[in-house]
C-alpha cells in the first residue's frame, strides 16, 4: 500500500515533480497563477482504512484517516484556509480578489456522501478549523452506496449542515448522465436537488458530475449546462484536472484528485498548479476515444 512516506512510482508524479515543478519558476503564466488567480479544489471520496490499492494510484478514491490527517495538517501548516465551494466561486468572480492581499485558500470536496465523512473526516476537519463541501447521491442517503459502502444518514446530514458543512448534489442515483434520456437526466438533476433541500432546509446550488466528465461531447455539456442553470444551480465541479480560474465555466469547474498516495511533495505540487499540465493530455484522450467510437462500426 502506498502511503505519504512511500509514494507510489508513477509517470504523472515523476513528470510533475521532476520536470514541471522545477520549470514553473521561469514561466510567467505559472507565476501569475501562484500569485492568487485560482483557488484549488481538492476532490476526495472516502476516508477509510480499507484502501483500494488494487487499482492504479491515480484512480484510487480512498484515503486512510492517518493520511488524511497528515494532508489536513500540511494544509494548515502551509497557511491554507479551507472555504466552501460557494465561497470560493464568489471570490473567483470578485474583480478585487486576485490583487487583494489574502490568505491562501483551498476547497475540500467529498463525492458520494459516504458515512465515513461524518465518523472520520469531519472530526479531523473540525480540529483544524476547516470547512468542506459534500456532494450527495440523494437516492443513497440512509442506504449503502453502489459499492456497498455506507452513506450518510439524513439525521447526520442535518447535523453536519448545522455545523457549517455545505451540501450539493451528486445526482440522484449516480448514473452515467451522458447515457440518459432527457427525462432521465432532468430527474437526476432536479430530484436530487429537491431531496437534499428537504433534508437540510437550505437551497442546493452546487452540482458534482458523477464519473468521468465528457467534456469532449459539446452537445451534451451544452444541454446539461443549460439544465443546471435552469434548475437553480450556481456552480458545479467535475473530474477534469486542474485549478479553476475566473474564466472557467462555473458549471463545470476542474478539480485536483487526492487520495492515499498524495504525500507532501505531490500535494504541494498540485496546490501550486504543477499538476495542471495533465488536463491537456486528459482532454486529448477523451477526444481521441470519441473519434474512435465515431469511426468504428457498431
């Protein structure tokens, strides 16, 4: 098992730490981003001891409590302030924010709504004085998730909400939205929003896209973006890699995947923008696969 003390050997890590990070100091664009033009959004899923170490380090979604505590302590020691996604999007669209003196800020997001956020992650965050944004697949509240992992109970969602944790929608049943009919897509987007609002008593304005984000499918993303806006969502996040900028589409903001393999060096590199280079390769792969599907006979 990879831990922060024994980082996994992988190409994305080597290129980031050995080439991109050392060169960043001489690139004007990287200096501008480091100066405060972006707020990193970290993407977590489960905080538990049963790590998914049978898959490639990049695709793991479980972080052990010990690793998570070290990562949060690292953020605190480096002077980061954790804000909610709503706060971050307001800051990014504030014309004064990039030039104003301010603390370093980061957003901590948790997809799927696992119960270990309540039992394990939240106490660690509270000790650091950090907030977070949790995205719920509403059909699994009070039930096990698709993987069998326990999800948050409605009473726990209300308790966390009272503590200042922000909640958004991760769709209703965590289906592959790009494969759905229009009516099914509306149900996933609207029903989840209504269900979570019924539990928290607060308006739900944030959405997290489940699974790989099909940004290469312009017709679908345009349609989904219009639906999100019409349904009252004011910000959204995806699995696309990178740190959000003020010019990015507010409905489909990129994030930085974090798991048990992120030691201090890699975490620092991601926060400072040295991992953003993967976005170009990620998008190229998506477009290449889309072209292959179009050309290959069914």
